[in-house]
């Protein structure tokens, strides 16, 4: 009798719970950068069918990586205030169901890229998925305070994937977009890590504020932000973008620098790390939108 009743007592995941596993907000930002990469890869409008198929494939693969992240981190999620309400710690979804869901998303995503886009994009996407879900989440996150720096390569891949989907190649422009996100990731995430330092310490995750303290981390945020502002000038210098982008990048960069400097000047301001974290998200979103606007403005002039 218990064997018959047990399956009936298992939770039935809601659509909302499944979407939570997919980290929809994070994937939305990923897809913005990926789609911009697609449009920047060509001076003309890329084939819409290819854009749609590539978007589906990359989005499903990114969602799959997010699901596996939830599965691997469910024990520490249960101990952290920020994450304890996630579906797995709360028992709304079983690990088996989440695993099956993540595998289906991954297979559909990579399969769509293989069949409908090209093999290069499929392979790069698979490497990014494995890099985030396995290499970063299972090893780097728990092994070194440089976890987010090294693991940032997987998170920086989307515009490269989008570019490869259209051109079936890896070109300078794609690498520059990759580099921008790669350098953006540490100051973005370390701001959150400062705010959540006690929680990371509680679950023995060696985030930089835990291992090296707030002051050192704030200096690193400032240095990476300065480097980011410098890197964002390169697309203009190599002729990839024009004055619209350069103006937008400088204004957005000055805003990021303001927050980074304030974090160093006002270490007792408890709200500033999350304000910086929030600004960094808007920064990346607006930077890529400006890139896209500038790209088609230049195209109309030529």
C-alpha cells in the first residue's frame, strides 16, 4: 500500500515552479545579449527563421543549465535566506522531476541548434552549458574565491553563440562582445556577494568578500569597472560601432564607476551593494541595446 500511495503524494510542479527553475530573468538577459550578437554579426537583417531557431536553442540550453544549477545547489539553497524559497528546497519539485526537466530542455535546445542552426553554435552552447552547470557550479564555486572570474567565461558566451549562429564562425566582433561580459561579471556579482557575505560564509562558499574581506573586494570591483570602461571603447576603435555607441558606453560606464567609487567611499552604506548590483544589470542591458541601435544607424549611413 505505501508503494502505491507514495507516487500520489509526490508534488506536482506548477508552471510557475518550473519557470523558477529556469531562472527566467537571468535567461532573458542572456537572450538579449545573444540576439544582439546575431544582429551585429551582419550589416543586414539576419534571416528571421535562423534568429528564431537559434534563440529557441540557446534559451532552452541556458534554462537547462539553470535547472542543473538548482539541483546541484539545493542543499546550500536551503540554508541561504535568498534562495531557501526556491522550488527544490521547499519540496515543490522533486530532484528526479527537476533532473528530467533539465535534461529535456538541454536535449531540445542543443538538438534545435544542431538541426536548425549549425554545429559550431551547438558545440559552443553545449560547452557553455557544461561550463556553468558542471565546472562552475560543482567545482569552481566551492574551490576558489576567483570562481566568478574563471567561471564567467560560460556566462559571457551568449553573444558569441548568437554571432556564430548567423556566420557559422568566430570573429573579432563576437570575441569583443564576449570580453565585455566577461569583464562585467566580477564587479556585477561581487556587489551581490558583499550584500550576502554572511550567507556565503554560512554555507562555506569562498566568495571573495568571505575570503578577502569587504575592502579588498570593493577595490577589485573598482579596478574591474575601470577595465570594463576601457574595454567598451574597443568596438568604436576597431570600427565595429560609431559615436552613438561610444557616447552611450561612456555615459553608462561613468554611472558604473560612480557606484564602484561610492562603494569604496561609503563602506557602511548597507544598501549600496544591491544598488550597484541592480545598476550593473541595467548597464549591460542598455549597453547592448545601444550597440544594436548604433549598428543599424551606421548601416543606414553606408
